[in-house]
C-alpha cells in the first residue's frame, strides 16, 4: 500500500506544481477589484493548500521529502522574527466577533502568501528527479512561456491591424511609443514590466528544452519560445527584465562551470549534454544583437535607447524610495520595521525627511512623485532588509546561496540531460533575483510561485535517499501540514469572495434604497471576510459616508483602515468627515501625519483652507486652497486623491471674492462648472456666483443674464424646488 501511495505522490507532485504555475500565470478575473492581482493571489493560496496536502503524504512515504525539511533550519531566525511581529500586533486587540484586529489580519495575510510559497518550494525540493520528470517540468515551463508569448503577439498584431484581440480577457489599450509598448492592461499579467519579468525567469528553463529525436520538427520549434521571449522583452524595454537576463546568464555560466562532473567516465556524456546549453546562450546573444540591429536600421535607436536608459527621473525615484526605506530602518536595524510596514510608514518617513536638515535636497524628488502610494520599494532585497532587518536579510541570503550551491553540487552527479535542465532552473531563479533589483516580483503571485518552484527544483535530488527515520515519527509534522492546508484553503476562499463582493458593490447601481443597501451589505461582508485589506476598508468607509450618510461609522472604519492602508485618502477622508461634523480638532489630528507633505499631496490644503476659512483667516485659507490646486495639477487623476475636487475650486473662488479678486474668482468658478459637467451633475451655484460677479462687480449685464439662464437650466434638471426659486429670484433682481 505504501509503495502505491508513493507512486501516486510521485506522479501527482509535478502535476500540482505545474498546475500552480499555470493557474496563477494565466487566470484573470474581471469581476474583482484588481483583475490581474486578486484572483492570482487566491490561486496561489489554493495551490499551496493542495500542495501542502500532497507534501504531508510525501513526508510519510518519501525519504527525500523528509530530507527537504532540513531547508527549514536556515529559516528559523525569520520564523522567530515573524512570530514576534505577529504577537506584537495582536496586543489583545480583537473584533467583537472574535476575530483578529486589522493589523494582525494584515500580517497574517502576508504570512499566508509566504507559507504557500514555502510549501511549493518544499514539495519541489522533495521530488526524486529522473529524466522523465525533468522533461515534463521543463516542457511545461517552456509551454507556458510560449502560450504567453503567442497571446501577447496576438494582442500586438490585432492592434496593428486595428482590432482588439485579447486572448487573456484583459481590456488592453496598446499604444506603442518611443520604441516600447505602453499599455493599460496587457497579457495575462496586466503590466509590461511584470510580463517582461516573468518571461525573463522563463527564458532559461525554455532554452533547456530538448527532445530525444534529433532533427525532429519539435527540436526546431523548441527555439520558438526563447526567440519570442527575447523579442517581447526588447519591445517592452524593461530594464529590470534585461538586468534579470544579465544576472541569470552570469549565474548560468558560473553554475555550468562549477557543476561539471569530475568523473573521467562522464567526459563524453558531459560534452553531449552541454552542447545545447551553450547553443542556447549563443542564440540569446545573437537575438539581442539582431534585435538591437533592427532598431538601429529602423531609425529608432535613439527613441528606444532613451526609454531603456536609466533616466534621471527613474533613478531619482528609486534612490528616494531607498533612502526613505533606510531612514525607517534606522529605528530597528536588527529585526526591521515589520512585514509590510514600508508602504504603511512611507508618508510619515517622507514628512520626517522633508523636515530634517537635508530635507531641501529631497523636495524636488518628492515633487516629481506621481503617487504617494509606493506599494513597494521597487527593490525586493532592499525591502527585505528594511522590513526584516539585518537578521532576516542575512537569513534569506544564506538560504538562497545555500540552495544555489546545493543545486550546483546536484548537477555534478546528474545525468547530462538532467544537468542541463537543472541549470535552466537555477538560471531562471536568479533571473528573478536580478529582476527584483528594479521591481517587486516576490510580491506578485505568478512570480513568487514560479521562483519558489524553480528554487525547489534546483535542489531536488536525482537519486533516492535511504530511509533514516521511522515513517510514523513524521506524522505530527504531516498533521501540521494538513492544518496549514486547511488554513490556506479558508484564506484563499475568503480573499476571493471579498474581492468579488467589493467589486460587485462598486459596480452595482445605487438608484434606489434597496440597491444602496444591497451594495453596502456586499462591501461590509467583504470587509469582514478580508479585514487585512486596507483597500476594502477604505471602500467601506466611503460607502458609509457618501451613500449611507453615517459619518460616525465611517470614521471608525477609516481609523481601522488607516492601520493597514498606504492610501493617504484614508486620513484625508477622516479629516473631511470630522470637518463636516464641525469637529475642527479631530480634523487636524486626522491630517497631522500628512502635514509634512501638504505642499505635494492634494486634499490636505483643502481641509486646512476650510478650517482657516471657518476661523475667519481668509488670506490663510486662500493660500491653503492655492497650494492644494498646485498639488492637484501634478497628478493625472487628482479626483482619486482629493476628497472633493470641484468643491476645492468653488471654495477657492469664494475666498478670492472675499479678498476682492473677482476676476481670479471667475476662473475658479468656471473650473468648478467644467468639473461638475464632466461628472454629469451640473450644479447651479457656480453659474449663480458668476452671474452675480458679472452683474454686481463688472456691470456686464449680458454675461450675467447668460450665466443666470445656465443656472436656471441646471437647476431645473438637477436641483430642488428651493434652488429653482433662488435662481429665479436672482434673475428678477
């Protein structure tokens, strides 16, 4: 019986691993808040849960699986830091329903992804590799790369022909510019940089594909995936992906040299097995040279080169993010600031830096930021150092270097064909490491899944281990894995349902009270399912304030969301709600963490201006409103940050009237009318004030009459009977 179970586990393990890669890579759900993120994260957890069940069986029947547990030993320091951080986050804070607090749920959310990735690594490392398994694994990875490349090629071809063809269900908007691809959604990953990164990781396994029969058509087609991968990476002009190829290629060459067998009997086989690997790298170099030549011949060298170059703006932003992260690290250099804390503490750190003696040197860099939601540091190794400290960083560094060296040692005893495939897995993982120096692939479900499996395959043995412990002594660990599997399944289901419900609430019509209540119930349930998601908490707070008209509940929800959200709108909305309730001190406390960046972030000056206006400080209010308008002009979508963009222009116009600057006030009212018209809700007050200024201040009665007529037309369409009567009285006056 045990032998039969072992055979089934050995058969299913590679299938489950490749299925995990496939579903996270290609699945897109347009009915979630983030179509290219939410469902992939849920599927990572789901795949990790199924693989945990399989690993629990493998521990009982396979000595190699039990040996793979030794890889947990180097990670013990990071487990200790993680446990302490979670225990610290609880602080005895629980919801009334008995769940964990928002911060604890946020940390558990992060840990669940790390746990799923660790399970995938352990299952891959527990495989007893043979040539047949290696062929299947490498062929599957090459097939995934080919499907991704062909799908993207169809999108690009459709764009050239004037059609919108989207094999991966994404609503792409492709605009080639400057020799690169500019997109809204693209491929199955939704972003050209993420696409180029995953292809850079898949490049090295794909060049290791080799079929037994020489001269066959398949052996000719096996070069199709590497060629397309390089062509698409060049088209995307992703600096991170090209750096990943460079570092992966360097590790590939070093590992190939160090991993050669020293046995004289294997010299002939070694020559046979290394030929296709060298041809693969030669082809890669050739394609890069040819690709660059094509750009030069087409006269696009300058444009493409400028997009590929390390532009000052790009370097400036990354240096500023790095400086901000290291500034945060100074408070806790040994164990870091905590998982996920970089983006949560980013605005506080920026404010501290700007108020420091060296703050003047960073003002231009802050002014160039297009978003104050950093998401990540855009350098995963550095973010690891900032959030986990020197101890955690050293732990991961030792773990990765040890795994790479063990992979090289495994190559020395591998048969030639398996050696070439293991070399591709090692190169692919380190291509991801190189890519992580410019982006954050280990925070993305497809990249994390693929990297964990490739690293596990790199250290998987190619020979059976003798049994070293009794089978039943491992049962407690198997039970722990089963419990972990159940937890990951529950978490996967909760995250997926929460994302679906939140999007349904956002998209649902709200014309009737029943529809409003249904939408509110959906987003409230989503928040209960995923309390560690700050985006859903922010959405619930907006529902409670704008739609349900429940400001007290909105304030409470937003305070919880502020613990786990990097969106400055959370604090801005708290301040605006408190101001609407005439609680000036609460409003000031809400925006206090953002005052250091008030010159750059829309929404803060709007609240400060209202406070100053209520206190009779008209000039101070005008300065605050003007500062907010200038900050707003720096953002492509300022309405997503400012709590009330039309209201900003309306209030600024009113204080300009009080200061006697009537012409400038008319410009603000015109902008108010423009914004409200764009939103499909024309409001008469802007036209009314324009009519009054032209009548009473400029004595331009004809212009005043036109504005009053527009105000009446707007009032009859959208306003109440009181507004209509007020407009008519102004016209008669």
